[in-house]
């Protein structure tokens, strides 16, 4: 480490530029991951907040909550771990005053069941009582919606009062408006012959009705429209970026080591063991990668703070930690090529 | 006392028809407290002689004896240790790292050296060589002469028995040659080292205790007043 630290401190510009490059690569990876997680979270935040483990849908719905309808006669006897959810896309608008129309996901709940009782986390107000009250995703505050506002759904004359704002109320990258199942039936236009879109549970469910089928939440989420393709795109971008960064960092370390060969040959001639010089090179790679990664993390935190809340970005610290570690490990792995070069330095080169 | 002895050294490069004999039956002794000058023109084999004496490469045949041990048979690691502990090199390039201050050039040796090097000894060495005020300077902030003194101090720091110097007066004017010659002589006398200087510079003859001539790979001892 001694040689590594001394050289970095003496060659501030050169190593500053290399660290800057690592900072930028790391920053790009962290931002991509943050946005991937942010988008993924906006797809599934509500389902995650319900702690659901399984869902029962109409078997012909192609595992789509929007396409699923559960007829009342197919409805099983529900236990305390099951909750009906009626979901449909809708458009909300303030009944008075100017506010842009917003496309939302309306979610109708039964007030006697576990999602309404235990899982609806409010940031302000209270849960909806009766068919004329709704709770909005707190993200809609930034669109001008306030407690006590009257809203309309899909342009109907029926008005609903906003009585609360909920946290983590996002589904398919749209804000949720929580109401009751009667309102859902009205919006969906199904009348009362259908009970809900699906039955969510925080346990595994058994289904005996041939019109219904149970799915794990993992399967259900993977089938959310665009979810898997979007995540896979981001994952490939991050993976490619990691491979490219490994190559770039390796090339940099290789060139740096090449430039030091005459110095290292002199040190070898003086009896400094190759292992010491290899240690210095690996130590230098560790310092560069750790400094660059810390810089990238700092930049990501600052960017997150400066970003408008409408940009979906989520920092998952355990995952960020793993990605940081991977970046450092890959960078150090990249220093193994120059290490091979050092082990082959001929002390005789010092005399040439 | 003999510090290093080379016995019947032969060194060939290449094989078969392209074989070139660079050193032929070279025998040589360097004694503590003496400055031995090895003279020869370019291509005479003097650099090969120095690298074999310094354990940087092995001879094709013959022995390199330090403390009675033939270091030419040593492993690379053992030869590293010999170079670190028993041989000091003063190279043309002064063998200083550009990014280490004068103090750090010695700190590096401290970190690698197995034995305990004394800070008092270093301080004394720097004072004696007149470079104790330069410890925070980097090589590019020093004159050529100051760099050379640092390189000499660096070579002496581990208290080796043998100092090998490669063309220490290359490209120096006559006044500077005298200064370097005196320095090499002092190094031998004051610190009781066997100093071997390989050079083509005849101006150093005035400072030598023994003079050897290498010509076409063969070494002969020359009289001092020749």
C-alpha cells in the first residue's frame, strides 16, 4: 500500500482522472439500478405493501388482474387471510378547480378484509367509509389533490371526497385510488354479478372452483404488463456496463503498470521482491476502485436528493452494497493482468 | 577481506551458430575498503560482468562467491535477498522513484528489509553525504549531483558489504567526475565497503585501489600507474 498511496498522492491529476472515470461508470450503474428499482417498485408497490403471497384470478384472464373477473357464484368462503380486490384503470379529475386529469388504477376493497384493515398505510387522513369516499396515492398531492377535495371518476357526475392519502399506493406505474367494491363495479360496468377482479391472500390458497386459478405473487408480478421486459432491459444494461467497465479499468491499469516497468525493474534489481510490487499494484487498484465507488455513491445520493419526486428512483442499500462490492472486485480482478506482467519483470532491464 | 569473488566465469548468449561468448574465464576479487575500477569500451562485457556479480543473472559456468556461498546457484528469491541485504546498486539512472521524496526512498527500504534499519544510522548517513536538508524533496527537485548522493545513501542504507556502480560518471564534466570519484573512494574507505565501479571513463583511474580491464570478454588486472 505504501508505494500505491505515495504514487497516487504525488500524481494527483493522473489518478484523479482515473478515479473520475470510475466515479462516472459507477454513477451510471447506480443510477440505472436506482431507476430500475424505482420503476419496478411503481409496478408492485401496492402488492408489496399488502404482503400478499398468492392471488386467485379467473383462469382465463392470462394472469392479468385487469382482465380477471370473479363471478359471485364462483366466490369461495373467504377466511381472515383473504381479501377481494376489484381493479380497473380510470381517470380522475377534481370536481372544482383546475387540475390535470390523471390516469389511475382504481382499487376497490372490502372494509372487513385484511388489506383494508391492516395493510392500507395512510400518510394522512383516514380510510374510506362508504361508497363516496376515496383514498389517493400520496404521489397525487404533487398533482394538486388535497384532503377534502371532491373528485370525479371517468367523467361521471358522481363525486367522491378525498379522505386520505396512502403510502406505497402504486400499481403498474400508476397511482392507486382506493375505494370500495361497489364503486369498482360501477366503473367496470359489471353490475353486481361480479364480486372482484381477484382474491389476494397473505398465505397460499386452495381453489376448488374450475373457473378460478391460484398463482404465486412472484408469477403474478412477472406477468404484469411490461414488467419482465423492462427489468430485463435494465439488468442487461447494467451487466454490459459492468463488463465494459471491467475492460476499461483493466486497460487503464495495464497501461499504468506498463509505464512503471522501468521503475519496477530498478526496484527488482535492488532486491525488492516481485510479491511486494504485486501487492502495491493490487493495493492501488483497491484504492482506485473504492474511492471511485464511494464517489459514485455520493453523486447518486446527491442526484436522488436533487431529482423531482416524479422520477421513479429507489435506493436499495443492500443491493447497492452488492453492486459496489462487485464493482470493486471486478476492478481488482482487472488488475490481475498487470500483476502477471510484474511477476515477469527481469531485473536486468534496470541495466538497459 | 574479500567481499566478493568471481571464479572462472563464462557467459554465453545464444546457442549453436549464433552463440556469442561475452565473458571468458573471468576471475575477480573485490576487497572491503577498496575501490575497484573495471574499465572497458562499449560491448566489452563489463555490464554483463556487473549483472553477474550482482546476482541479476547467472553465468553459463563459474562461481560468484559472497560469504563463501555461490550465489549463482541460488533461487531467484534467495538472489533477491542477497541483493536487498548484501549488495547496493548505484545505477546510471540513480535508481530513485520519481514519486517518492528522499525520506520515502528510505522508508520503502525499511518496509521491505527484514532486519531493523536504524533511523540514527540514516540520519548520520544523510548528514555525511550532505543531503540531510533534502529529505522532503522529490528527485525532480534535486540536481544531478544531489540525486547521485541520495542514490549512494540509498545503496549504503542497508549496510551491504558490496557496492556495485554502473557508469556513475556518464555525461559528467571533469569537475563532477572528480567529485564522484572522491565520493566512491570515501564510500569504500569510510564505510569499509567493497566498491566496484564499472565504467569506460578513464578519468576515474586516479581514485582506484585496483584497476581491471575487460576486453572482448577477458579480464586482466592493470597496474595502478599505467
